[in-house]
C-alpha cells in the first residue's frame, strides 16, 4: 500500500491508522523507528530491534561489507534478517567485545561524549612499560589530525608488557596511536567491556549472542 502525504490526515480522521495496536488520530503522534504501523489490515512498518554481542577474533574486519576480507557479519551463523551495523568498531587485529545492532538511535547514543561510557581493554606491547605511560595517558595527548587532546585514559600496568586501559572515547586507532608516542608497538588489543556490558566469556572467538534486555537497557539513554 502506498500512502500519499495528503492522505494521512484523512486516514487518521477515519481512525484507520494503528500504531503499536492503538488507534491514532493525531498527525503529531510520535512514530519511532520500531513502531508497528498498520493502516486497515496492511502493515506499513514492522521493524524489530536487534542487539548482539560478538567475541571478535583477530583478522576480520569490523564492517558490514568488504571486498577482500571476512567481515564480522560473515561470522554470524544464523544472521537475523535485519540490517545490522557496528556500534563501536575494533581494528582488524583487535579482539573482544563488539556490539551489533539495527537500532541507530541506540548506537549513536553510545558514542555521546557526555555519557562517558567507559570501555576496558587489555594490551600487550613490544617494549616494556613504565610509570611515564600512566601520567601521559591520564594527561591526554594532542592528536594533530583531529585537533583534539584525548580525554584521560586510566592505564594500569599489569606486568612489564601488559596493561589494562579504561577510556571513554574511541578515536581512530586511539590506543595504538597513544602507545605510538612511545614508539611502543601494540601486539594485541582486547576489549572486555563497554559500560556495564561485559564480554560473555562463554563466547569463543567468532561466536555471538543476543544481548539480554537488561544489557540493552543498561546502555540506553535514560
Ligand atoms: N584503539 C585502537 O587503536 N584499536 C582498536 O581496535 C580499539 C581502540
């Protein structure tokens, strides 16, 4: 059924439109991206929100399509029939918690700077760490390309070559670039959590599962 803009008021006045099972008569009635919209018996919109976590393995691209490499979407064994996108990419060789959804509002809200959603990572490095890193990461580093100073990153040294990081932003290759200032190459980078959502340790690399409603809600805007 194709509905012209000019017909909408008439349909509403005749009580022929239902949104989420409720007859709607007001033109200003808010219709969300996942509202179920029916005119008479014809469904006009019936999108179902979908939220997944994956344990991303190394060597796959955080993208929905790629001409040369396997993408994270290629790894879904039983892909839901919705248009998924990635909420917060990981680099080709980075591993760990990756969130996928078809809910653009939810994924945009994850990256709002004022929400300060903390992400945790562990890194292993080519050269040994020392206390200078802790201060430099906390003080922030100026990134010429973006013209910004990174927000404080909490770095905890776990051993000579291994650290845990907590950061609230996700600039392009941010962690690698920050260690790059010390000419220290990141050998492995693994994300454990995004806000309160932690990688399910039952997921082998490449496996995924649906988020629980509590997990979805914990990352939603209030
Ligand atoms: N920072 C990086 O450099 N790479 C990632 O994958 C994530 C954060």
